[in-house]
C-alpha cells in the first residue's frame, strides 16, 4: 500500500506525453502569412521649379527636356502642377495659387509649347499642398 501511494504521488508531479510535447503549435488554428503592402515610390516630376525663379534660368532646361520627351513619345501629355504651401486660410491659398498660375505656371506652359508640344498636350493644375514649403511648379509627363 505504501508503495502504491508513493507511485501515485510520484506520478502526480510528472507531465504526461501528448502531441504538444513534440510540437507546441499542435491543435492551434493556422495563421496565414499576410505580407506587408509594397512600398510604392512616388513618381518624380520631369521638371521642378521654385516659384519666382527668373525665366532665363529655367527656359533652356525646360526646352531641352520637352524636346527629349517629345522625341521619345510624340503623344505625351505635359501636366504643369502649381503648388503652394497650405496656410489654412483658403482665401489666401486661392490668391497665391492664382498669382502662381498666371505668372510662372503660364510661362512654363508657354515654354513647353514653344519647344514643340501642341497646346492640347499641355495641362495646368493648381492646388495647395501641405508637403511643400514654398511655391513650386512641377511638370509631370503621362
């Protein structure tokens, strides 16, 4: 009897062998691997100009880039984006955008058309942008 009691007490402290002894994940539902979303790098502009830059500094490079782009793809679309820093005041942003578009934006668009791009292949857009710190003109191609 004493031997039987000793065996029962001795086995009480032992861990029984089961499927989790050899595989701790046994019995758990499988978790599918979901890869992270791919990082898409933003498309850089063909040309980026700071608002107020004198025309003689950018006319030559704009002419050269326009001719190269048209040589590669004659039906290319030039998108001239006029961007100003968002100030939180919509009236001020609108006034600044109008000045930028009527000044440098129109001048860049005209330089693109003088370089050989048909008028219907040049588009101008304007918007405030919180990522810029000064007025910019960016020319993208599509």
